[in-house]
C-alpha cells in the first residue's frame, strides 16, 4: 500500500480514536516557570541540527557535539518534548530526519557519526526502534494534519514491521511472545598500541530484553490506537502476556531479559522503574507498586562530590561486564555496590514510576534533587562519575529530555497522562 493510501486509512480511523492522546500544536505550550526548565529546553533546542540528507527539511538531535554522534533514541525523545511544547512543526521535522535514516526493513540505526550512517555492519536495537515508532505514533495521534504526516506514517509502520518480524512465535521457547534485540553485537578488543577497539559483529541478536519489550509494548498500543488495526493491539497483548513471566519475586521486579537458554536474572534499574509503569498499564497494580518501591529504594544513591541524591543503573554486579575491559582499564570501582553514581536519566525513570503509582510529591522531589547537576547551558549530565564504555559525564540529551517530559506530566491531571498512557 502506498503512503498516500496509508494516510487516507489513518484519517478514516482517527475519528474513532477519541481525543488526542498527546498535546498537539493547538494545545497550550509547556509553561516554563522555572529558569532551570527554560535552560533545559534551550539545551535541547541547541542540540537540533539540520540533516543534509533531507535537504535540510529534517532535523536530528546531536548527542555528542564534539564528535557529531547522533542517537536515534535521543532524537525520538526530543520530538516528544517538542510536541509537548506545542512545537508540532519542529517535532515533525525530527521525524522527517529519523525517517531518512530508516532502512527498507524498518530498522533505524542505534547511533552514527554525521554526516550519515557509514553503511557497514548494522547496529540496531529494538528498544530504540520502538521509541522512534512511538514518537511517530504520538505525532499521528495528536492531530490529523501536519506537514510530516506521510513521513510519520511510514516511520511508524516501518518500525512496527521490523519489531513484528522479530517477535518470537515458537511455542515452548522461553522468549515466546517477546521481541528479539535487533542486529549487531558489540565486542571490545585492544590494538597493538593498547587502545580499545569497538567491533560490531554482524548477525541478528537472539536475546530478548525486558526494557526493549516494554518500549515495544507501549509503541504497539499507541499505534493500535491511531490505526485501529488489530495486529498491533495483538502484538501488545502478546508482549503483555509474556513479560510477567520474567517477574522475580525475590527481587520484587522484572529480570533483565531472557535468552533461548533461559532468564537473565540480573536486576537493573530500568527493569524496576519502566517495568513498574508497564505492570501498571498491564493491569498488575500490586506488582507495579512493589517494583516502583524497589526502583526508588534498591538503586538509591548519593554522589559524594556533588551531594546530589538520585539512582544508579545497578545495585550490584560488575561495573563493566566485558572481561576484556575489566582486565585492562582503570575503573572507579569493580562492583556497582561500591560506586555512588547518580544517573539522571534513570532517576527520571524512577520519578515516572512514582508518579504513576500516585506519589506525585515523591516524583517531584526526585526531579528537584537533580537540578544542582545542570550546567550553564541547562543540560543534565549522563552520570556523575565516568565509567569507561558505560557512562560519561558529558551533557546528555536523553537525561535532559526525560526530565522535561516528566515535568510536563507532573503539571497535568494524573488521570490524563500523556507519556506511555495506559
């Protein structure tokens, strides 16, 4: 079916979808009463750059200005922030930029260095594809018009096709119902001069990540709402039935993922915080409350240098999983239990879970605690401690965007959420 036909079909089904799930250009822009929020928005605006492959029509968020690196997940988040500020036209331009990156199979590169992806071994992650598709679905759900509508339709449908093709359907497989991780496996080695080399090995990724599947679950739900198509609603239901199998009662949260040989029981922050939001939307309020409390408790930390409180990615386990890197690099600690590191993006996820659990005051407290970390440009850092090949301390598009998104949610009626709406 041609894109023009897809648009016609979408317009026909939108009339049955009720009011827009996210704010569009006709809704009042996000008010910025605090200086920190204004500068956060300004930092994200400054990260946007015209993507020449679109004739300057498309925009992408530059994750690292020094290297010109672009991450598709970051650009999707910025599109969501722009939509909530009432800047629909600019949000659409980001989707145009992302659409220009999309391959024939619907995948979008996880990251690349400008001016364009190098065309080598693809490195794709299902979670990033789902976020890109979700941003496009929100754009389509907000209003029926828009100059980027054709691009958004193609972007969302392509992302959905990619994820659907990677949903495990084999009965008895422990991954059954879940979406596999993507393509390309990252491996580390040292060259003759002792420098680290990142090597992407080709091939499909066979493991399934809890985080990626939470992302895909909300994307499929949003796209089903926009299009009215049963296959997208069914894909979300299938994931919704499969993910609870990864619940770890002893941990009070979902495990990190599952492979063909069984569950990867490592406990991580995203699987507790984002997992809580999923469990709530999936109708499991008791486990959602437990997981939200675990996210805010088990991973809580305080950075000794800045005295800022927040949350870290893991409570325990090797700081760097690659044995090659652990043996050769100087690390700030060997184990997560020995490191007090605040990860602002992850802390925002904990605030998200708290807000959805009905604890708005706690959610605001978490976000407010991060404000001393803002730099002069208004950006929040990736983390407060450098962990080689895991976290840096540079300004972070993702962290800054997540706090903007959560500030918007906290300013709304809790019964009318926009981000990952139940």
